[in-house]
């Protein structure tokens, strides 16, 4: 019995060599520029790997160059093998990012399912320009066909969905077409850009809210140090206003910190058992003086036994405090605010805060939990609101996997209800 002779690895194994080489080349390039391998490099690495896998179509099972199968035109009327026939449709369709492959004539010869969802007009054998009409994209495809150089462009669709896409346009060699194929990979940056706009707006709004009371303070200080240095009546009139403005800035800073903490921990669901009725009692005790100053009566309805939910004690205190304060501030002076805890159905506990104020117009309700959004700007500032209370409530509700319901009839107050899983 003799040993079997060594055999060369099959061509299918050799075909993976370009993919591995492309990945290694990409990582070496990143290391050479001092960049770390992160998610931002994923589209580039994916493009290198897919280009290498498409190149695999040039290798036959025996390792030789691919040749078009013989076809008898008289019998079938079909052309010989084209570049499109060398692409594995399953490979293209399974690609995670939106992907489009065109031939040298800018005809679509492959597209992933995710690309078809973004560009419904994509169809096999049709010009890519019928689905994507952006001139910058079409120019990038044309230039890549000509000089076989990779390009990255931004595709902004502001007219429809305000969608932002980063497009990687890369050449792909082909055995049947010397000019080769062109592959476009799309990154959806819409959410990233929206988050950036939100961050910029938030900073601008916070700066504006702090600048107003700060300017008042500086003006009063300059007056008391200058013309009113010895004016006792001016001091008695200005100092309470200065204290009020300083308190407004302090509340705003506290709310900004609370909002930041709520956002950072929104994904961490608390697991400690908490009695919601004890939280409500504590908040009622702490806000009774504030309610008395506005002539507001706090009516409390609690179940006879503890209402246990999974929660974070500090977060729940802030959540209940914000809702009750909201009712006291925006309800009618001399009116009532009703706070109730009840079991709505098996497995759920609801906290509701009902005021009898002027109510909220329907168009404002969907935006009440946005940062710095106020249905009535002048009244909100008059009663000391920062515009962040309900935004904080929203994030705390999300953290507790609860839901927030808002009901209001103009002229007949509003009800804020938080439903917790028990």
C-alpha cells in the first residue's frame, strides 16, 4: 500500500487568496496611516473583499482562465457568456450594505436586496441612470469606468426623504469585458446626520437659555455697582430678580445634567423592585409647599397595597417630580392636580397626573417631549419652565420599558399617564 501523492489545492481554495490579500492590504494601509481598525473601515474592507470574490469568477475549477461556454446561436438565439453571467446573484443579494454592480455600459447587472429597497427603480439590464439620477453619482460611475480608479462621493436626497448616502464607487475586473465592471456600495448616513443636527440645535438652545438670565444678572450687577451703588430701593427691587434669574440658570443646569444621565443610561433597564406608591408619597410631601404657593390642591389616589415595579429609585423620583411639577405649573392657580397609581390590567401599573389648566392643542402634543419645545413660550418662562422636563420624562420612560400617554382637551386640562410593566 503506497501513500497517496500530494495534491494541489483546488482552484476554489485558490480563489479565496485575492479576498484574503485584499483584507490584509486594507489593514496594512490602515496601520501605515496610524488609524485603528474600527466600524468606519467596514465599507472599505467589505468592498475589497467583494471585489476579490467577484474576481473569483475568472478562475475555472481547474485553475485556468474562464472561457465562455460554446453556444449555438441558431439553436438558442442567446449570446455567449457575459460579465453579468459570471456574478453569483446569491453573493450580491446577501451583501449587507446596499450594492449595485454595472457593466461597462452602465447597465445594472446585479443589486442587493437592500439596494432595491432604497432604489425601487433598479432593474436588471436597465441603465442605472433610470434608478439613480444624481449627476455626481453618474459622473463617478463614468469616470471609474474610464480610469479604473476608486471614488467616494456623497449622495444627498433632500427633496424626498432628506436621505444622505456615502457612495464607494470601485472598479471590478472582468474576464469577458476588458473595461470591467463597476461596483457601488452605499452607506446610509441619514441617522448620523440627524443626530449631529440635533446635537448642534441642543447646544444652540442651551446656550440661548443660559444667555438670557446671565445677561439680566450682569445688567443688574453693573447697575448696583454704578449708578445705584447707594440706592437702597434699587437693591431691594433688583436683588429678588437677580435671585430668580440665578435660580432659573441653576434649574436649567440641573435639567441638562439629568437629561444627559437619562440619555446615557436609556439602554440599561433597571431591575430593582420599587414601590411606586412610596415614590409618589415622597414627591407629594416635597412639592406640597410649591403647590400651596400657587393655591393648587394635590389630590392623591393610591392603591391599598404596594405597587411594585422594576425601576431605579432616583430615576422614578425625578420622573414623578417632573410630571407633578408640570401639573402644578401649567394648571390653573387655585385649581386641582390629581395624582393616581392604579393597576390597569394584570402585569401593568399606571401612574397618571391630571391637571385642570388651559389644556394643549392637538398639534403640540406629538412634540411635547422634544428638548426645549414649549407649547406656550411666554407662559412657560413665566412659571419657570426650562423646556426639558418632559424630554427627561421620555428618556426615563424608555429606560423603564414603559410607555407615555398624553391626553388633552383645550380648555379642560391635560393627563399624562405612564404605564409600567409590573
